[in-house]
C-alpha cells in the first residue's frame, strides 16, 4: 500500500501500470488499506479499476498468518503471495523490506518505480524528481532527494 499511496498522492497511479504493464497486482488486504485511506480523506479517490486484486489462496494463508505477527495485513499478504507465486514486491515499509530480503523475495519501492520509469524513457529525470519532491512534501520519507543519486 505504501507505493500505491505515494503514486495516489501525486494523482499518478497509472504510472505503476506503465512501469509494470503485465505484472502488477495487489492483494485484497493492501487494496482495502488503500481504500481506507481514501475514506479517511488521506488519499484522493482515483480510478484503480485497471489493477488486478488477488485473494489469498490456501497455501498462502498459512504464511500470511505467520507474517501477521510482524507486519500489517497488506504487507503480510503481499509477501505471502509473492513468495508463493514468485513475484516481486513493491513496498517502502522497512519491516516488510527486511522480511522480503530474509525470504529472498525480490523487491523494489517508490524510488525503484520512478527509476524504472526513467529507464524505460516514460519520464525524464527532472519530471521524476518533481514527482519525488511532491511525494516527499506529502510525507514520503525518501532516503534520497534526487533520483540522480540512484541512476
């Protein structure tokens, strides 16, 4: 939900689809967290109809329950599904990233998505940095202030 929220805050959720056109999905738990942010007025109400929403399957449910002791529902579901389905996780949450590394689940985050959009020539670095600054102005705690530090 953290990465989706960052792109929602700048009203650019479609950039996630452009960066990952055939592989982007989210578990119901993470999508529900996003929608809760909309209901509380923290996030704008945007069209996410293009986003595939997955439901935990039986083999993933046990891992999900294990991860719930340390992570919130959305992050636990993402990691349980990614581990079982061989997917990458997009998250900025420190605890979720640590668990993903431990479980050897590939991961990226907001900065990785922005860098990918620059790499595929969808955004130039200046526009990507402008989005990053806007996200930071809304509370995103980025370890860098410019994508030039990464690319």
